[in-house]
C-alpha cells in the first residue's frame, strides 16, 4: 500500500485531498512539523517508504524548502507537493531540481485535488 503524509499544523487544511488519496488506497498519515516527518521517514521499515508528502509552506520548525531538501536527501524517491502563494516562476526557480510535483492552494480545494490526481497519474503514481 502506498503512503502519503500531510505535514501541517491544521489537520483540516487537507480535507479536500484526503478522499481522493484514500479512494486510490493510499494510506494517509499526519505530522505537525518537519522534524516529525523526518523521524517518520527514518523509522519507516526497510522495504517500505513514504511515497508522497504534502506540506504547508511554513511549518513551526522549518520552511518547505528546508524540508524538501531534507526529504530528498533521506528519501530521494518521495514525491512532494507544497501549499503556497508564489507565482509560477518564483516557485519553479526555488524548487527546481528537487522533484517537487506542484504548488497547491494554501487551503486546497476540489480543483487542487483534481490537479494533484492528474499529476500523480502523469507520473504513474496512480493507475
């Protein structure tokens, strides 16, 4: 079973994404901080991994860029998506080379859920 982790202080932030991922048999976990996510990745049993991380742009202990760098180092095959309000060029310039799938709205809605689903299908994460 594939695993996704939402990293946010507000569990309601990703309510619109949860049904879409759950509908594809993706197990969902929650972390409130970047440090908690990194510990989860470290503690994931050998042969298993976190497939997808969806994080808010600013966490209590680090920003998304620092967390993406750490996730990429620890688990290079983990896909990431980040909430935020940057324009497309600024977002691309900041995250180029880190394999970040996309930027989502700060409070992702149905359109974000559909866009994420389409992106995950493009990379063959979803069937």
